[in-house]
C-alpha cells in the first residue's frame, strides 16, 4: 500500500526540524514514536493516520528543544491545515500531543493521546531507552554512574524515572511491550552492578 502522502510530507518536515539534535530527541526518536504510535493505534482501534501524524509531531514546539516554541506550533498547525487535515483532526492531534510529556505529568484525555504517550514512553525504556539515557547524559556532561559527590548520573535516571514507566502505560498493547522492555532494563542493571563488583 502506498504511504499516505501527507505522512510523507510530515516526515520530511520533521527531519528538517530535528536533524541536528544531540540529546536523544533526533529524527530517529520521532520516527520510532511515529511507527509505534501507528502500531499501537491499530491494536487499540484508534485512527492510525492521526496517530502516526501525532507521533511524528509530538516534540515540535517543546520548550526545551525550540528557541521559539510558539512559532514552531504555528508552523505545525499551518502544515496540518495545508495537508487538508480537518479542523477537528488538527485539534485532536494537538490535544493528543499536549499530554505526551512525562515532565508535565498529564493524563491523556483521548485514546489518541493515550497511544502517543505510550509510544513516547516506550522509546525511553528497553534497549533503546538505555541508549538514549547515556546519549542524553553524555550531551549534558553527566556521569555514567554516581561517583562520590555526584547528585545525578545516567544510572540514577533509571531509578528516578525509567523503571517507573512500565507501570504508567495507558494501553494494553503498550503495557505488554513495556513489560518486556522493563525486564530487559532490570537485567542490564544487574549485569552493570555485577561488573562493578570485584569481590
Ligand atoms: P520527554 O521529552 O519525553 O518529556 P525527557 O526530555 O525528560 O523526556 O527525556 C528524553 C530522553 O532523555 C529520554 O530517553 C530520557 O530517559 C533521557 N533523559 C532525560 N533526563 C535524563 C537524565 N537526567 N539522565 C539520563 N537520561 C535522561
Ligand atoms: Ni519524545
């Protein structure tokens, strides 16, 4: 089946916006969230095109990533209307995106929002989540593990946030995938401790 040309246009737009990111919010993150949003949407009987669009666009206008968030949001809205998404669809996408962020801690108010939040959370855990945690830590000059005098480290971040995410999933299919990724992180942390332990 030929890919919806609107999703292709969104992908191209997103690629331009995130190609220089070094904090784990690059194009690859957007792509995985878009594709997992679509996959979860199919399983949860939510509109897959809206879910994929919201997945692609979920970090556009994020205050920590954009110097002018309002301008970015305006541009995002303009693109959706240009691509003939209806006003209702555009609003649904925006509403879904608003609740995605962990930091803001909001509960999604729609199935679309639930699916996209789950897809974003999945990308913070498991093998990919591990890679992103150390990428982020490296970009911020943070230690791998807590050394004396450190108040934060990437390993600390697993306990502060990543190990909590599988218990916070919205959808059944998201939870199933999150459980698998959670077990993988637990195994990884055990092995990390074992390698540190010399006696
Ligand atoms: P979001 O934009 O999804 O709200 P964040 O910006 O907090 O999330 O996180 C983006 C990525 O960076 C995630 O994979 C997250 O685990 C990682 N990250 C965020 N804070 C830290 C930290 N203090 N140490 C290591 N990784 C982090
Ligand atoms: Ni994200």
